[in-house]
C-alpha cells in the first residue's frame, strides 16, 4: 500500500468543529505551519473572524458553515475545499458535543441529537472524505476520547458515542487499509480531559455548572497529535497520561477502573448554578476560544487568544 502523506506545508486540511477548542487549535496551528485550511462548523461569525485572522497573517483558509449531522452540508464542505484548492489531503472529524446528566434523566431527543453530531458526523465526514483521499493518498483523522474505551459518569451518552466512533474507525481502517490497500491512513485520536470550552458547550441537566476533572491537558497537545497523524501513518494516538492510564485500567483492571470512574462524578461540577444549561447541542455557541473558562468566568465570544 502506498503512503502519500505530504509535508504539512503542502497539504489541504479540512477541520470540522473548528470554531473552538481542539478544532480551533488544530486549524490555527495547521495554517501557521503552512497548510491550506478549510474550517467547518456551525458558528458563522467565529469562523469568519478566524478565517480572516489566518488570511491576514499570510496563510490560506476558507470556512464553510455546516452541521456535520447533515450529510448534504458535509458534502458542501468537501465541494468548497476542492473548488478552492483542488483536492483534500487530510480530513479531521473533530466536531462533538456532550451532555452532563444521569442516563436515566437525559431525554431521548437530546441523546439522539448528540449521536447525530458525535457519531453520524464522523460517519458523514469519513465517507465523504474517502473518495478524495483515495485519489492521491492522505489521512482521515477521527477524534475519539479516552472514553472510547473507558467510561465517565454523568456523561454516559458522550461516552457511548465515543465508543461508537472507535468501533466505526477501527472497522473502516481494516476495510480501507487492509482489504482495499488504499493509500489512506486512518487514525483515532484519544485525548484525556482537555482544557477547552467543552463543559460550557454541553447540555447540562445538573443543578451546578459542569466542568472537566483535573488534570487537564493543553489543547495544543491534541492539535499537535492530530497534525502528527496528518503526516505519518498512525493507527491510534492517546494524548495525555490520563488517557493511557484510564484505557489501561478499563481493559486490564475493570473493577478498579470503575471505582475510580465513580469518583469523577463529584469532580465534574463547580460550586455555582448552571450558566447556560442548553449549551450548544442545538445551536452554535460563537465562543471562539481554544481554552475553557473556570468558575465565575464567562467565555469571551470571538476571543481567539490563548488564555
């Protein structure tokens, strides 16, 4: 099987969920390193500002407003990329949202909406990207999580969706790499907790403001791992010591892993009332931040500076 992954400065890279967090960090870093970038997401205002920032710095970028749960809108991302740049070399399926709440409290409507984004968004992006990547070689990168193998309470549907992403990605890799022998590298990225606006973007059923447990890693580490996969054949990359430890315990010491996971329930709340319990499950957030916001701090919309 041929491997034709180009140096980053010669690539056209598509990033979904590019308006905040890991996706924003990845898009900005790729552009800084010379790649042509296609930013995709639902937050039109933020995407426009980030694209202008990239182009004003001398790099090339376009943005496409799209909901990854809708196949036609994902197709529009690919069409825009090829119309502007002529090809796609790397496609990053990053868009995702979470729900904080017990599984027996979360509505079916909200659970299905989460799966439409987290799982079907990855399916849509993968199947639309593959014909382009097969033409001249490239990378398909799906962002999973440490909870693609481990679990976390109060985010049960998010955990289930990331398990599904791993199952889909692993099967797709066998079909494309091992059976078809196509020149496409398929990588699953599995970060531990990352300091992004993830909790603020989540739908929240709790009576307190959600947070991710500490320690949290810098989103730049995940962006670097994604771009490493864009230029090298990597099957899976666990980012952060927590991801390695938690997935190991889930596989080899499940009782201990479950006991430790149970302790995370109380560590996922700030001691303050919910700020925006609806989150961005159904509507764009326009936060425009790479990193998150701590207790009693509002996320600053359209701020693209690391904080």
